[in-house]
C-alpha cells in the first residue's frame, strides 16, 4: 500500500508538471523551494524522534504547501515593489498588489500543490532509506 501511495503521488506530480506550462515562480525557484522544505521536513522528523507514521507525513505535506505559498507570496510582493511601481510613463493604470494576488492566485495554488506532492514524495523516499539517520 505504501508503494501504491508513492506511485500515485509521483504520477499526479508528473501530470501536474506536464499540464502546467508556466507559473509565476520560475521552475528553478520552485525546485529550490521544494528541496529546502524537504530538508527542513527531514530535520523536523529527525528532531521529533517519533516513528515515521502518516501523521508525520501529513505534517510534512502541509509544510510543503504552506511554506511554498508563503514564499511565493513574498516573491510576488518583492517583485511588485521592486519592478512594477508606476513611473508616470504607463499607458493605463498599473496593477495594485491586491489585483496581482488575484491574477496570480491560480499559479500560487498550483505551485503550492506541486510543492506539497514533491515534498511528500521526497520525504517519504528519504525517510524509508536505511541511512536516513546517518545523513543528519
């Protein structure tokens, strides 16, 4: 059953990646976020000292979703205030930060779901390896 869940998660992740052509965040940024959250979740599971049960994997998956959403939102705010401030030469009205969040909310959700699936899969595979405790 454990392998079937991992295979299903991996297939879902690959389908989402195949369907999604572009996101607000760059693919390199998304991969960096996924790897960083995976390392953080592995450290969390090592510190918690409990056996790896499904509650731990659920917490790991939620960390992947929430942290990715927060980091992507911060990226959107930083990009807005660095690059998209009006300078007077625009043709029309510039988008406010609220409108940008509305415009990119679908991209943020898809990136967070991709992060959730990626972090869950990587954490599951790495915690099931025999030298997980030696990595830390």
